[in-house]
């Protein structure tokens, strides 16, 4: 069950599927820390056996704690709350992997994979850089080290980089640039609270993100570096599907994908989702499909100039609000029909040729 499976290369024929299934150029987006919501994908887990099988594979590989993670995910009153990284990180990975693997199994052949933070681990695993069992080992090891990090968090800010510079300091940094006015600050608990007060006093909108760890900041650099022995001991492969890096803002090359140092730094390095999304949109997708907890990346993608001018559309594999079996299954089925079959499109304007 945990053997590594090489994904189909783009353009490969899918047994039993029409050759029309690959006419839609789809980029799959995988969210990261902060996107988790109670009940996310629970309805689909109960309604779709193939999705449930893939998610359960992750829980099984997680070992004894896997059953507890699943129980808290499905419970109305979990023992450990979802925003705790002991739950958010495994579940974001499991749901992203389950959705991505199910879409691939059903004939979707993405022209790009783009993941935010832990979502990039999902993307890399789907592309074959890491085997599933090795990816789970990396995340388990990473969380064990990050548990020793000082108390911290992240702050979502509606402002430009220049507008927030005055509020930085004391270990608080820009942890993610998700859009022109969509930032995440990250840092230790006390200094981050000070940054929030300064921003609000200046009339800048901000709110705590769903994280109890200062991901993508120097506050976790020491702990992240402790993953080096494990990462240097396991095979890393060139991606068989195009993965766009939120750290370099460009496609993940074989040299970078197979460099353990890249994955070691990942939890502490800043995320440049906006730059990576620019690169994906420049490649000419028809659909940007968020395959994960709803709907953070969907909202960011809808603001992108390529989407606003009609060059591509945005969809999500899950409903905007966590629901039951019917609503989850309906959202997934609708998304699948949009990307696994030909769709009617408004032609691009003559001055905006397809790239």
C-alpha cells in the first residue's frame, strides 16, 4: 500500500478514458497552513470510496497517531483542535493528497501543480519527487522538531510589503506574499502581537492566521534544520509533472527537487505564492483548480489579472463551507466535470494570445 507509484506523465493515455479528457489545461492548487477548517472534506470522505482510500493510506502510514488524527478530524468535539499543527499539517497533507490522487485517477492530467507551504509537499509527492511513505516520514519528523519551537504564529495583513515594513522587528518577518495586498507576517508570539497593534493603529487591516507556529520565519529555522539527517537519507527524484515552487517562483527543476537543502529550509523560508501563481498563469491554464481545504487559494486566484480578464477560470474541489456528503460530492463532481472533459470557453482576445 505504501509503495511509491510513478505518476503518469502529462499527455499519457488513461485506460478507459477518451482522448478528449486532456483538452482542458488545468493547474492544481494545494493550500497550506491556515487553510484548514473544521469538517473540511469530511462529507467527501464519507461519500467517495476512492478519496477515502487515499486519505486512509496517509493515516495508516502515519502510524499509531494516524487513528487519532482521523478521529479528531471526524469528531464534533476533537481532543486536539484543528489549528494545532499536530492536526492541521497531517490533515492538509492527507486531504490534498486524497483530492489530487483521486483527480489523477479519474483522468485529470494537470499541466501544473502549485502548493502553498505543506501544499508543496503534496504537489511534489503527486509528481513523484517523494514517495508517499517518505513524504509522511518527512512531515512526521518535521512536526516532531517544530514542536520544540518557541510559541509563535502568523498574521494575515491586507497591505503591501512597503506598508508593513515599519511593523517588523523582534523576529517578525514577512512569511508569505500571497498577492499584491495579501501578506502573512510570522514571528514569536509577543513581537507578533506588537506588530498587530502597530498595524491596527495605522489603520491597516490584519487578523491572526490559523497557526500556532511561526512558519516561514527564522523563529523555526533551528528546528527545521534538524530534519537534515532524514532528508539526506531518502531518495529524491526529478518531478514527472510540472511543479511550480513557491520559494523560487518558477518550475521546480530536477536539481532543486533533488536537493535535500531545499526541503530542509522549506518550513522556515518565505513563501512567494503570488510570484509562483504569475508563472503558472503565464503557462496558459484553462482552469485553476484548488484541491484542498476551501477556499483560500481560490480567493487569491480569482484576483489574478489572468482570471479577471477571462484568460482562465477558477474552481474548487470542495464547497466554500464544509458540508455533508451531498454538498461535498456535488462540488467535487462539478469540479471534475470542468477539468476532465472539454468545456466551452470564451476565446482569448486577439491581443492576448495563448502562451
